[in-house]
C-alpha cells in the first residue's frame, strides 16, 4: 500500500475530505483560501466562502453545512450563497472553527481553535454540536486545537483529537442524545512523529490519523494506544483523510503547502489516494 497522487490541487491547507457514496464525488476544503472543492469524473469545482473555513459536510436535503471563521452556515454549494445559522463564539474573535464531522444521528460536531497557536495561551477552543433542529450546544471546553473526530461502528464511542496536546481522547457516546462522558486519553502521539491532525476510522475499529509535520498517515489501535502502520507521503504536512471509493477501501489524504519548502516538496497541497487492506467508515450527511 502506497499513497499516490490523486489531485494536484495546489492548496494552502487542504482539509476535511468527504466522500459522497451516492455520486462518487470527493469534497474537500482549503482552510486558508476559504474554498470548498468537489471532484468527480476528473472535474474540479470550487466555491469561495470569503473567509477561513474549518470544515464542510453534505446536507441530506441538499447543499452543505460549513463551519467558517464567523460561524456555522448553510451553503448552497456549488452555486454560491451562504446563510448564517449561528456563531457560538462571536465573543471570542481570536478563535476560528476547525475540523468537524457528522455523528451517527446526523448532527454536526465541529470544534474551534485559537488563531495565535501560542502554547503559553490558555486553551480557548471548544467542541460544539449543531443539532438537527438548528440549535447549538457546547459539548467540550478548554481545548487547545480541536481537530480529528471519529465514532466506533456502533456509535457508542467517540474519538477526538486535541492537536496541541498530541492526544486522542475517547468518550462514551449516546447516539440518541449526543451526550458524551468518561473521557480517557487513549493515544499519545510522540513529538518525533509530528502533530495529530485529521482522523477517520476503519471497520476494524482502528484509527487513521494524519501527521502534520510528520509527512505520513498512520494507523493506531485505540484499545492499546499502539502505532500499527505508517505510510509516508512526498510532503511534510499531512492534514486529514477519509475512506471512499466503490468498495470503501480507498483512503483519500489531504495535504498542505503551508509552512513548506515547495522546492523540496513540490506536491504539497495535493490530494493523495491509497488502496487499503481494510474498508472504512462512510462520510455521513447532516440531517437538519
């Protein structure tokens, strides 16, 4: 298994890949450029949000939901137009939304991070839940840099990355209510491997974690905290991954050109693809 170039997108920070099984379309974003992309049949389409974007997910009744710097929005992708749902951190101008994902019941969970990224600053990030009725609730507070999210196959365990803390924390999760509890740090990523960024899960319950600064995507056992496999890419900053393809055994991997020597890593900011020996979790759609 080896990652291969899929789209030479030239992104500053490609992130948040989402696979639409119904159309065979890959969606992803460029955080810093504030763009949402779709790729299908060799055609790449983009939409400019006009501000930094943390994540964008598909909506069951059409369009997308995006977490932008100024809040959570309905987005009429790819035709343009956005409508504010709510900005739960309008009182914290130094923060922005980052990664997000849809839970087993169709809610969107999206986290925030500080723009300063100073380790001396107190953790001001949080994880929010956009319920299907449009209401927003804070689920976790005091996060340095909220990032990758994943759920176990039965939806009873939730995994969440705090990048700056280099941890993956497991929570008991109630799919019916969206409530979580009993947090336990189950993976601690050593500094030598890079920073844990985006994440997905396979059908064996193993976590696939992108390593920012580590030039690789990795597979971990959350029951033991053990690193199982590591696949290197020809870039420095690997940002996220998701499963897709007809048999859900293709791993799509996003990367960034941000903070990169482009002469040394000319493919930074591209999307890569790797066929895996396991199948993985499908991307869910927001049901609100």
